[in-house]
C-alpha cells in the first residue's frame, strides 16, 4: 500500500471541507446527498481524524486554529449522522447551517495561510 504524502493529505482534507460548505446548498438534491453522505462522510472520518490532524500540525501544514475547527466539525458530524435528515432539513436547519458555517470558516482560514 502506498503512503499518502503530506500534500495529498492536505488536498483531501481541503476537499472534504469543501464538500460541506455553504455552497453545497446551491446544488441539486442528489448532489447534496452525494457530497455530504458519500464524500464528506468518508473524508471527515478519515482526514479529520486526530491522527491526520496531528500529522498536519507536526508538519506545519495546518495551524492550531484549523485543528480545533476541524475537531469541532468532525464531532458535530458524528452527532448529525445519528439521525435521518431530509434534504430540505439539511438546507434549512440551524444545526446544519452551523456545520456549513464551520466548514466555511475552516476554508477561509486555510486560504489565508496558503
């Protein structure tokens, strides 16, 4: 098995955050479902895991603030994923808007540090 590079890890981490940003609400229902329940779900459980976040911190790829926001996003996702949500609820419910906002904050922070 090939080891993932720091650049690949970071790229997948950023892609994961983008899959659950506020922009997702502009997509079709099918695209929302795919982005959140397929791509984001897998990515947030993998690339937002403490092991990978610590690796990126140690390598200087992300800063402590990004680490904290990422942990919040992952924990919030774990709670949200326990329920069945309709696409309309995802687009409008305050807990989802909070998750989207956290991903927006993370993306903005990462863009400032590039």
